[in-house]
C-alpha cells in the first residue's frame, strides 16, 4: 500500500481491551472517525478473563468466608460447600451484562467496529481479512497473555489463570506458582473455597513490587488462613501424575497437588502482528513509547499492557483517553506512572499509590519520614474483624508521596489516597478534613492526624 493512501479513518485502534475501546470511544466523542479492531470479544482480557471475572470469584470467596465464620458475629450459619458451576453462572452473568453495555456504547458512538485479527502493514495501515483500514493515526492496544515458564507445558492439571476460570469443581489441593498479584488473588480464592493451597515464589517475599511492610502483613495473614508459603524457592519442573501434578523445586524438594496454577505474570501480545516490520521499536516484546504514548513511527501510538510499566486495566484506559485527546489537539497532561493506584483483591486486600519507602529514600534521601497507623484503632475495622495498617511515606516538611494499606476492603480507600499523592497534599492538609465515623476511611484521616503531630487513636 503506498504511503500516500487516502485515510479511511482519523484513528484506527488495534485491540478492543480497556485501552483500545477507551481510545475509540473518546475519539468518537471528540468528533473523530474511529475504527476499532478486535479479534476476540470487545472488552479484552480485563472484562472476559481478568479483572472482572476474577473479582467476581473473589466476592464469591468473601461470601463463602462470611458463611463459614458467621458464628464469630453471633449468626448461626453453616457453609455446605461451594457450587463452582453456580459461581461460574454468577460470574458470567456479571461479564455478560458489562459486555452488552460496552457493545451498546461502541454502537451508539458510531465507532466502526471490525471483528477479526488485525495486522499492521505499511504506513498507518491495519489489515483485517480483506479489509484495509488506513488511519491518520494508528493506536496499538493488543494487550497481554498469561505467561508460562520455559519447559513448563500447559495442559491437564497444569494451567494459567485462564484455565482456572474454566474449572468445574474446586480442587482439593492447589500449588500456585508465583506470588505476585494474580498468584495471591487466586490463592486467596482457592483457600476460601476450601482447597489446600501452597504458593511457590522465587523472590524472597510475596507481592515484591509492594512496600516490604505490606508483604510482611500479607504473609502473616495468609499463614493464619492456612496458606503455605515457599518464598525464595525456585521452580525446576512439573510432572502430571495419575492424581494431579508433582512440582520439583531447585534443591530437590517435591510438592504434589491436584492442580498447578501458573501465575508468573503476563507477556505483551505483539508477536506476528507486523509491528517491527512497520518500523515500531520493540524490546523484549514490549512497544517502546515516549511519555505521550508515541512509538518510533510517526502517527503510531501504543497503550496498555504492551507498553512497559504497570499492567493495569485503568492505566490502559487512561492512556487510551489521553491518546484520543492528544490526537484531537487538546494537549492533555501525560500520565504520571507513580500516581496510578494499585489494588490486589486478596483477603486481606492491598491498596497502594505512590512511592514505597525504599523508592522515596532513593529519590529524597534522609528527608523521608514514614508512619504506620494500625487498623486496631479503627472502629469499622474492628466491626469487620480485620487487621492491617495504613502506612504513609512523606518528605519531611513536604508532601505525602506514598500511601500503602492492608486490610479487608481497603481497596475502597484508594480514591482519597490517590488524590493525596497526586495533588501533593501535606499531612496537615488531610488532617484538617473530616472523615465520616465509623468508616475505614477514618484510618486515612487518623494516620494523617498522627503524621501531622496530632495522634488520637494511633496504635503502633
């Protein structure tokens, strides 16, 4: 196709996940003609295999725990068991309703939705079957896939999170390979559903990207729940057996279980899509961009999981909106990676935004101060019978640069924490705000009161 081919659209988006559909919808809203190409289902991994179905599983797990532990609250109830097909029907109902709503949005905004496998060919041209879409701008948003390890063959009792979603009954025992976000979430679900769970993690601690205090609290809580931890343990091999799978670790230790759930991260889906042939710079499978999501090819952007950084749906969503506005000439502010909120929905939940203590020390040296507010001093947390903390990281006589929280439902507090960090609030600024009583939100308020030199119910 010659470089001078007449554009068919202002924006052609390759990939219909969070980043892709957000870009197409915002572009259409701004009066640009947009095409959206998706080979699978609109909504991508997040809606169909990631965020939404896994969080529905986690809510079902919370309900199971509530029934199991009801007597602690003076309620006589028993848990007869978990009907996994029933859980699946509930989960699929949630996904279906959201999928239909998204399809309606794309249709109402008059986005040219093209179902099929697209490939970048030549200058700003995406080919889907016998159709050629030429954009004044092209946005690459092809997402990610569940990684495995070299020599680890998937199948039977060895599966990724995709396979775990297809289970029809709860296994009696599960080995989770990987102690990152996906690993601890599935470990939490399986334990709540009644399985014996062991997490194998090569790094010295779980959720290693989080502040070490968070890892310590999570590990303590998981051990209390009966989840076995093998941190600092390197995987060597996995062998299917008549009754499940045997996992061998470096050093010779062997573990057996019904299922091995491989949760070693997600890789960028960029292979075989023509990116490099079109001149797009790729490193280790990831598309390299500048802070404005521009690739090495003029007029070609990239968003979401294929861009190095946090692989989170809301990051891709925000990048998609940013790119649409950039193309429309609105000159939006680039996304600040450290201001992106992070939530891990295991029990207890982890929620964080901004810098860890180590990252802050690297940036600000000995000017860093921290404070931990124990949830033991928070009325609503006592009502919920959860333990954990709010940890604040600030620059001395300066703004709060990091908020790290552990405890049931603490993910719901990340909104205010994000505002605090993003707007560079000082502890005194937040301490002056009223936080409703009794809420877990008070824990944020009291932590800032203590950091501002006015500790009231502070526990350490």
